[in-house]
C-alpha cells in the first residue's frame, strides 16, 4: 500500500513538472526579461513579482527582485558580491543595482515588442581601479523581441545599450543579439552574442572577440525556472581566462495583487 502511495505521489510530481509554467518551453506563462545577461523586451505583468539568483564562478551570487508596478512598467533592485559561496571574507558590491523597464509597443503579428529601460547591475568581479564589473551592466538600453512558430517557438531578440561603466576608456554604444528556442513544453535553449564594442580597448577586459553565452532553462514548477549557463565561450576575457564559465540561474515568479 505504501508503495502505491509513493508511486502516486511520484506520478503527480512528474505530471506537475510536465505541465509546469515558468518562463521556458511552449507552456511558458511568463516572458523572459533577459536571456543570459542580455535584456529582452519582455516585462512582468502588473501585479507579479519575480525573484531571481545568479550563481557564478569565484563564489559570486547576485539576487534580484522585480515587480510589475503598472501595465507595461516594472521596477527592480539587485545586490550581490564575490566569494559569498566559498571560504574567507565576502567582497560585497559597492552599491545595489537598479533596473526598470517600460514597454513602448506590444508585439503584433507584424511588428516586434519594443522596450526601453535601465539596468545598473553588472556581474562577476568588481574592479575599483576603473569602477566596472567583469561583465559590464547594460545601462540604458532599447530592446526588440519577436516570436515565431517553428517546431514550437523561436524568439529573436536584439538590443542597443549604453553602459555607465566607462572609466576603462571605452564609452561606445553596444549591440547584442540573441534567441530562445523551445524544446517541448518546459525546456528552452537561450543564446546571445554581445558584440562588446564598449569593452575592447587596450585597457578593457574584452579582447575584441565579443561574448558568446548560452544557457538551458527548465520550468520546474508553477512560476519556478532553473537554468545552467555557459559564459564567454569565445574566451574573450583577458583576465581569469577560462573558456565557458559555468553558472546557475534560479527564478520564481508569482502574483502578489
């Protein structure tokens, strides 16, 4: 009898996973607001809150909370540090990050969604010498996103951004492009290419190849998404050069009003 009960519970869990509605797969209930590091035109609906955490190399942990305040407008804050996972002292970031976004146009059959926003949260190590993150924050950005039906769904994304981390001497506008491809009801692959034209001078961290990042996302439960990421697959960083940095992403979204 106990075995039958355990089997029933297991079947219920499996069925809930197969019908889960996070941000991944064809059953996704919520829009992506970013792929790996690149913002998209996605936005939280009014009355929803999203809590996410990135766990990166060097014990870096960054947590973020976002709230859909009005229709097509969201606001959030984030904070983190280096060596949070590990031993020894934690090197906290100097300031929390602020992110906000407003969608100007919703997607139609003909036109993409367009969103403008600001995000001051960079990732990785923070360098006091030139006041920048290892992975620069997007800063001000304008994003476009368009979805297509193709063996499930294929989403194409692009942004132009201007980071405020400019003390390394590179003050250029930047371009990024990315995509998401669903694999069944609850799994998606995401990929992005950061041209890094704002991170390619002689004293910058980038070496001129741009940053290629990829990730796998799984909607593990109602509003709950788990992901694994590979960053800098082109080995573009001049420092801490380890091809394809591995990282973990966790997100939970739910209605609050």
